[in-house]
C-alpha cells in the first residue's frame, strides 16, 4: 500500500507539472522590427486614465433617480468622444489588465508564480515606445513599466505602499493624491524650462493609475456608497485635469484622452475570474484624432441588453478587446506598436483620413506578422534540429550496418575454416599416429 501511495503521488505530481509546461509558457517572442505608420499622427500627447476596478455598468448605468454618477464623462460620451466596452480576459487582475492595456498582449501566464508583480521577462509597451512617459499612482503597477523600458524616459511617481489599506474607511484619497500630484507637476513645469521643453515635444504620454475605486470595492463592495462616491470623485477629477491640460498646452487641440479600467468586480468585492461583472470595463476616448459622439437610429448589433439598461441606445457603441487599446494609443500619437502586441486597431474610434487608417492598419498587420514569422522560425528551427538529429542517428546506424555488412559472413567463414583446419589437423595426427602404431606392431611380430 505504501508503494501504491508513492507511485500515485508521483503520477499526480507529474500531471500537475505538465499543466505548467503545456499552458504556463511565455507568449513573448523577440527580434521583431518596430512598425509605425509613416503619416503624421493627429495627437502630440496622450493622457491615459485607468480607474482600477471600475465596472462598466457602475459608470454607464444611471442611479435609482435616473441621474448619472459621472456627469463629465457622460457628456464626453454624448458630445465630444466615442465609447464602448473593453472586454478583458482572465485572470482579471491589475497587472494582467494593465499589461494588456499598455503592452497589447495578454499576460505572460508564467508570471502567476510571482503573483503578477515582477517581470518574468522584459516586454515592450506604449510607454517604452513613447518619447517620454510620466506616471502617477500605485507602487504595485507603475514600476513594472519603468523596469521594462529601454533608456531613462519613463518616470514614475508613487505613494507609499502603506497607503493601500483595504480596511480603510474610504480609499478615495489615493485618487485625490494622484490628481493633486499631477496638478503640482504641471505647475512646477512652468518654472522649469527643461521640463517644459520635454512636455512640449510630441509622442508624450501621461498615465494616471487610480486605485481608490478598486480598494473601496474590496473593502465595502461595488454597491456601497464609498465605491459609488469614488466614481463621482474620479469624474470631477478628470474634468478638472482635462481643463488644466488644455490650458497648459494653450488649447492646441493636440491632446488625446483615454479613460478605461483594468478589470471589473463582482458584487461581493472580488475579481480574478471571468464573470461579466469582472470582464466588462468602460472605454471612453476623446480629443485629437477621435470621433465625436455618433448618433444612431437603428438598433445596434449588441443584443446583450446593456444599451437599454444604460440608456445609451442612441449613441454608437464600439466594443474592443482590451489589448486593442494599445495599438489605438500608439496610432493616436504616432509611436511604433508594442512589439508583442496582439491588439487590432479599432478604426471606428479614429477620426482621420482613409489613407491614415489604411497605413495604420497595414503597420498593425505587419507588426503582428513579424511575431508570427519569428515564432514560425523558432519552431521551424527546432523541427530542423530534431530532423537533423534523427537523420544523423539513422545515417550512423546505416554507416555501422554497411561497415559491418560482411562481418558475420566472414566471421562464419573464418570459424568454419578454422574448424575445418583443426579437424584436418586432428585427422592427420590420428592417421599418422595410427600408421606409426601399425608399423611398431608389425616390427614386434
């Protein structure tokens, strides 16, 4: 029984390890050439706001009184921008969600052993391809994009880790800290000529990671007053920040804005799995190069019932996969698509010429094709190596076979010849001995 138990345990361990070997392998390949549209982009800079843990319905659905919790963002949807739902993938965690948003690929699942915190391998991102990126927010998210960036052009400003208190009565102060720091940053730039010069250049990114909604959701649940009030705070903070950014850049109309979330949350305050409350996140895009609100009169293709529930039947909805947001941001500011991105540029958000859209889609297609070619070459080389080893093995077997082809026949011939010779010698000896014996006997008689 002990032997049976040990063998059974060994079998189950082997099966468990095989799952990691089969499924938990890195999707990343290296050696591709960067791809970008050769045409001038519509935006000089991009402001990305990620409200961590924000469900799509929590933002879009009116409250019990029929009023919106986010009046500014609602006005963007109805007047100045385009909107939709970003569909995330499991695991619906902060790191995988941000990697999909900013790097364009779905998380390297081999990182599960590290709790999604450390970079198992370096990867490219929109931040890395930008001229400069300034980030504010959580120390759990921001450093991984600076760590994987080449050169020194991704700057992070994080609050102390102890501020992330899930037992806090109200975590919205995390978001207040981010908004305040960005305001101070813009104010200080007016007195810093070097910083001002960098900010005035194109292909810059500003990233705000807002963790308050997620933290309040974990502590108080998404239906709580703390969670819902945090949405109002974020809405007013975004409104004020957009006004400051436009004023700072002299209302040049060259700033693009993206507001989204990394994942949603269940009613009981958890996330990580694939329930729609976790995988449906909001996406709002407005500013330079983006379509303004599009009115529709005919029923849209979405039959999930959310449009009626959200009272948005009259506004065009454009859903995307979460990884599609990375090429969208790259296209808006004219930087190369992240090398490992699997996102497909959602053209419905772009307000530009057909030539620009065609060039952007072509670059996107070549960028994905480059990954395929590298992966194909890797597998092809592995197959060639395997075939060569097999060929050499068969060739050596054949060489040995033909090298020893006559050995058995010759060996048998030698053995038979030696046996015959021995027999002949024995017979000669016997005959000689018998003849001598006969002669001796005759003489004695």
